[in-house]
C-alpha cells in the first residue's frame, strides 16, 4: 500500500460530473468546415506547408513544427484547403490568428499510415516522430510531449487521470472505454524514459475508470493509485506531490526532480500515433451544461463549437455563451464558430441559471482564506495587492510565476474579488516588459555594432589611402631613378611628383576628349550649322580667356 | 609619545598606500550610472531627445545636463523608471515637445523606391536591407520605429505602420469590475 501525500490547500467545488459521464462517447460526423489554428500548443507557432487550393489527405502534415518547442498540425480529414489566413481562435483576446481552413470532401481518404516499430528505434528518432505527429499534452496546457520526455534520467513516470475540474469527464470516459489503448501508449512513454516506477493517479470519484485501468494494467508493472477528490489534484505539480511526496522546485519542471508527467489522453494519442501511424487529428470533448444530452464526443480538431452543441441535441433555452475548459480555469467565449483545438477538453454551455453572474466585489479584508486554499502555497492576498499597485517586481519576489491560475483563491474569496484576473494581468505585463527589454537590448547591440563598423570603415579607408600614397611615391621615385631622361621630359624641372601626375592626367583627358566625336552632326540645316559655329566660337573665346588667366596666375 | 606618533604615522601611510593601490587596481571604467540609465532607455536611437542616440542622452542625464522627460518612445513609464533610478520627482512630458506615439515600424513602398541608399545610411540599427539601385526593404523585426529614415528619402516612399496587436503580443487588461458599496 502506497502512502499518499498532501498538497497545501485545495477546494471542493460542486462536481457536476454525473451529467455527462454516464453516456457512452460518440463519434462526431464530418463537419462542413474545419478551421485549424497554427498555434495549438505552447511554444512557437507551426509553419503552414499548404496553400489555398491544395488538396490534402487525412493525416497529411499541413503545418510543421517551427523549432524544438513546437508541434506539427495535420489535416483531420481529406479535402481542399480553402484559405491560410486570419480567423478567430479560442483566445482570451478575441483577436484573429493564422488558421488553415479545410473544406472536407467527404471521402475521408487516409494518407500513408505506417505504425512505428518503436522498440527498435533510437530515442531521438521517436521524439522527432512525436513532434511531427503533433503530440502535445492534452490535459489543458498543450505542452509539446517530445520536450517533456526529452531528458533523462526519469525515476517516476506519472500518468495523470485525476481530472479534478468540475463538469469535465473526457478522461473518465476515455479510461472506461479505451483503457487497453491508454496502457499501450503508456508503454511507449515508458520505453522512452525507462522509469523505475509508473504511477497512474485517478480521483476516487471515478470508480469505473479505476476498475478499467486496474484491469488493463494487470501484470504490466504499472500501478493504478486512487487519490482523494480535491481540486486541483489534476495539476501536474499537485499530483506529483500526492503520489511521490516530492515537490517541483519553484520555477522548475518535474524533470528537475526526476519525474515525467503525462495525461491519459496524451498517452492514448501516443498509442494512435505509434501503433497505428495516426497523428493527432481528433480528441474527446465533453459537451455539457445547458444542453439536451450532455455527453462526450470524439471530434476532429477544427470543428466549430456550434456543431458539437448540435450533436448534444442542441442548447437549452437561456444559453448565453460557452466555457472552453472547466468552470474554474476555462475560457469564456460568446462566438459559437470558434474551432475545437488540442487544448479544448470541454465545452460548457452557459446559462444564467447554471452560472449566475459573479456578485460584485467588496474590498479585500485580509482574511487570508485564499492563502489557505492556494495549492501552490503562495500568498494570493499579497500578490493581489502587488498586482493592483502594479508592483510587478514585488509580485515576482512573491513567486507570482508559481501560480497555476487554478482559481481556488477566487473561489473561496468572501469578497468575490476576481483574483486570477489580477495575476494574469501581472504576468502578461511582466512578459511584455521582458519582450521590450529584449528588443531594446537587441537594438542597442545593433546600434553599437553599426557605430563600430562605421569607425572601422573610416580607419580602413585612411589606412588604404596612406598605403596607396606611399606606394605611388615609391613607384615614381624608383621610376625617376631608373629612367631620368623620359621622366624629365614629362615632369617639369622642379621634379614635383604630384604636379607631374596631374599633368599626365590632364593630357589623358585631352586625348580622350579629342577622340570623342560629336553626335547628330550630319544632315544639319544651315541655320543649325550657323548656331553651332557661333557656340564653338564662344567656347574658343572662353578657352582663350582661361588660358590667359592661368598664365597670369602662374606668373 | 614618539612611539605613538610613529605608529599613527605608520598606519596612515599604510592605509594611504592601500587606498591608492585600490584606486588604480579596482578603477571602474566609464560611468556606471550612464550604463544604468542607458539600460532603462528604449534604444530606439531616434534622437527625439535632442541627442544623437540613447547613450549620449544617458550621458547627458548622468552629467545633469538633460531632463528626464525628453524620451517620447519610453513613454511615461520610462520617465517613472528614470525618476526611480535617479531619485528625482516624476515629470510629465513638456507642452509642445514630442509626445509618445503608438509603436510603429517603417514601411518602404517598393513601387516608388529608387534604391538611393540614403535611408540605409540613416538607419541607426541597420534594419534596412538594400544596395545602390536595388530595391530596399525594412527588416521589420529589427526596426525600432525611430523615423530617421523618413526625412532623407528623396521620393517619400517610407511610411510608418503602427504595429497591430496580435494574439502573441496581447496583454491582459487591468481588471475592471463593479464594487459593491458597503452599507
């Protein structure tokens, strides 16, 4: 029997899981249009490989990973690329972003699918396959899986089946229905990091999922562990704490303490990729809340929210928006044409009855209930004050970046202060300042380099000129010494080298001028001839005067 | 009595020698305050402050020759940071002087550009690529939006394009919500 540990704080919000967990999952039919944002993961945006008008096959890569912390995106079905451009995406800003829009052709023709013989593959090769297969963490943060599993040594592999957020039941259904496949995916991850122990943590409000996983894990050495239901047990750091007693250091990653963590849905996606050659094209989504038939639906990435709500027999009256994700951390949106992305694990149809508007806030009374609830062991009330006063440096000193934005503090706040909004505001301000600082540093470097380059060019020019003069001087001196007679004829008796060079140049120019014939001088009228003659006479006069003057000045 | 004098004199000489030695050995090159001020300035190198670049302005501030409210690209935030660094009062931008503008980058209309290289020579951060009689273009990522390339252009083909907000650069707003009046 394993001894479980505790993390600090946590809350017990109403679960609302039974609404959707008891219906078997269904598969969504092909939608009319698929919109695939190029940024569906943490890290660099993927680079589009297709153009409008291209025909794509199901599973064909349509955007490649850009750099290491990035992941590829694939066509979820065969069809025609309609556009590559801006489309609204599920993001708190509501701003449009780069998306690939595909019109399915209905045939659902697969591209080449080859299962990988992963046991005989090099580790690096397998990691690249994960990246090019578009595998990212499906727990919600969408961190590219190949980065998570890149560095050894890993002592403990933690598989996250806790699913602690209310309303969401995708992992529950997946474990109940596809336990064997999940275990096959876990085997691939185990092969990658060869951990000493593999633990699956599942909250005790999912007894059927626990039973299914236990059965699938029999004789594999994988341990299924029942953990008490407490929000946010499903947080990576919190689950690791519960199962191993180890704490992920501030600002660190689980790998720093020899732990790798992955969601059950990610393990399932890894299984589809490795054992069936199918990249990440679809995911299980809970459609619940104010709908006729709350349920889990396996849906192609890029499907609009509206189609999913229709599949759950439509929204009930009183609908006033959607939550993507759970009620604690999810994103509130109004647009039902937003696409499902890799991070969308749940759509909660909102109504004023289910989610009454938050009561207006009262001033903070420093009761520190938020500090008692904080699972990251922070001081939320201090962070709130600092964020409110825009004292971002102070907020960072109080480990603002260890905040996982779980919303437990705001949930317990008796003054109903939207605390998480303050932390998000402070975090994005700090990031923006960092970006500005980096840009300024780059500009300074470029400016300094430019100044130095100009200085260097000047120096080099001066050196070259000095060398040339020296060489010319040496050349004329040797010439003068070797053949005094011809030199004397061209140079004046004074022996002034510079004057000699100028005279030589003038002579050359005269010769050149004499060679050049005037153009358009044939077939001229007598009048034109007369004009030319007059001009020539004037020129001759000027030349005569100039000669006269130089003679005077020389004398 | 004499012994005490010798001892005191000896100590004085020894300490003096030590101070003299460390003054030479641990001498700080340049003015560290200038670098600190330069670190706060936005490095647009635009010259709107009246100095030929950020470093000269930083030097002028450090020498007490320039005010801290002469850098429009730094915005009021920049003035606040300078005030904090130097321990002086915050000063708003003066009336009639250059005011902060939204961040923009230069854009060359390539149909009009004649390839004269004048803007290349004006750019303080080498953010324009091109050559004589070849079309020029702005490397938008490196452009600081200093507008120094606009004046020299003989055909007026350079314009400033404000940077649009994207999903990547978007910031969360300061939370605004109704607060209930306590009775």
